[in-house]
C-alpha cells in the first residue's frame, strides 16, 4: 500500500516502486524503480535521494510482480469498435473516437503504438494521417496510449498477396517518390531538412513492384521506416530492398511468398549474410495466423529482430458477429478468428497484445525477459527510440506495465496485466474496478 504523505510536505510527483522483479536486459532484477509524474520519466534513484534529498510521495509494494516497460504495437488497425481507416463525415467525431480509443487501449498494457491504415484511397490518407501523427509532445498521461506515428500498410502492394486489402484501391507502380507524396499527402512525408516528425512513421510496400525499390532510399532519408510486406518478393529482391534501406518485415509468413528449399524467399533474409543487415520482423502469435512451431522457428532464426504484433482490427474487444468494413467488405468474427465474409481469407486479428505475449511465452522456451523484449525494447529499437521507450533505464519515459505471471500444475503459462503507468502516472489498476481513465 502507498505510504502516508505528511500534510505539511509538498508533493514531488515522485513514486517509488518496490518489491517487484524488473525486466532489465535478459534478467529479472529485484530492485526499486523511482519515477516522476512531473517529468514523465524514470529517475536516477540514488541521485534523487542522496543528492537532491527528494522523498517519494508514495512507495508502492509490487508484491513480487513483474515490472516491465510499456508495450509497443507497431501494427494495430483498431479495436473496441474504432477503426483508423473509417472516416466519418464530421472529423471531430474521428478525433473524439480516437481519444476514447487511446484511453481504452492503455488498459491492455499497450502504452505506445503505430496506428495502421491498410490500403486505402488517397483521400483517406489525406483526411486522417494528421490525427495519427506522433502524440508524445503533450506528454499527458490522461490521454492514454500514445501514437508513435502512422503505419501505412499499402497501397503499393502485390495484387496476388493482397490478403483482405481491396484490389480496387491498390496503386499502380509509382513513377518516383512524387507518386508516394500524391498518395499519402506531401505534408505527411516530411522533407529530410525538417526537424518535426512526419505523421507517417512506417510504410509497408512490395519491393518487387516496379518503381518501389527506387523510392526506398528517399523514404528512409525522411526518417520513415520501410517495411517489406504483402509481396511476391524473392530472396534476392528482399535482400536488395534491405541493402537500399528496408529495415522491417510486416507480419512474417503472412501475405508473402512461402519458404521454399531452393528459394527461401523473404524468410531467408533472417539468416546471417556478410555485407547485409538482418531486418526486424513482425509476428502475429494469436494462434490463428501462424502455427506455434512456425513462431518458434522465426524467433530462433533471429531473436534480436523478433517483434510481436497483433494486426488487430476494430472488432477486437467486440462480440462475435458480422461487421462492415471499408471498401464495401464485411468481416465475420468468431473469437480471435476474423475472416472476409464468404471466404477463408484471414482479415487481421481480434487478439490483444498481452494475449499474443502469453501465447509466445507458453509456446516457446524463452525466458520472461526474452518474451517481454519482443514488445518493448525490440520495437523501440526498430523505431529509433532506444533509450526513450521500451526500457527501464534512467531518463526513459516512465511507461510501465505490472504483470502477474501464472503457471499452473499442468504447465500452462499466462501473463496478466495488473497495472499500467503512463508518463509516471498510474492509469489502470486491475485490482480496483472503479479505477481507470
């Protein structure tokens, strides 16, 4: 329980978290963590206490629970009835819906994310990308989860690997970077000389499409991550894309040429090769998109690049049923399974990130720090946010999740979100049903 605060002592905004097991590197460490709701960052506890004589407002006993950085989901299309791609006539309704969504999402442990737009007409990008730009400037914990910028998944993708992306909105081969600016909006793709961050943080495209490979250097020059996805690319084409600056693979194995023993395809670039960096890659461990053994093979191939994602749609958190989507499509939701009506085509997921994390922990022989790294440190590094997000090191943002690790007599493993902290402020507590944003 929090310690009492003397009425005559002014509040400092400092909280001391004790009695927990902290995820630091590849270890669980039993030590205290001091955080500030004023700066929103993790403090150097020895310096704060012994040099500045600061006494925490509260000391909270975590009772041996796991304390880790806040989760980051880099492929997230929506949830709880809100879809980033659905544009109402009144855009103020979109803004209000987005605010409600962020306050709801943070309770699942996802403190930061890339709002993802599957292939759409250009007018959709022009209308909504401004609202999905990085939102960290306000540093207001009460706003809930924080956008780290939009992920544009398409529309420059292979028509044979489109998944549920409507063929009607896919773009022809771009004739230079100007065509990407026309599609997404030139103001949404910052010029390299600009200091402000672009509303777009990542673009997924198929590198074998004529004209895409020549755009990769210009995309990355602007601080935007280029991801390979929805593609027929061969091993050689994927390797060339990485040489040109691609650093990410979108939902590995899904919507791409499968592994073949004479041409390993995109999966092959996870192998070590002289003169070529290995990319980061997203994996959907919802139990539907990939077999558990496939997930383990991917992790063992390149654990340092392994990132768990949900690919969640707005049906996550909603009852089973039939739901409309953009471009006149309809989805059928049965549990976590989401398919296009009248087909077996998987249409994203309805799982939460903590469920994907629990699945990976249950399926693999990975340690808890290794599992947590896949939704914290690794996505932060991929996004260029090492030391800011995804870590419990001093001076990082105090985005935190308290987890309960449960392993029953049969060996079943589950991780549950107990508390969520955003910028040093407690924003969700499972033990207190009345608590929340």
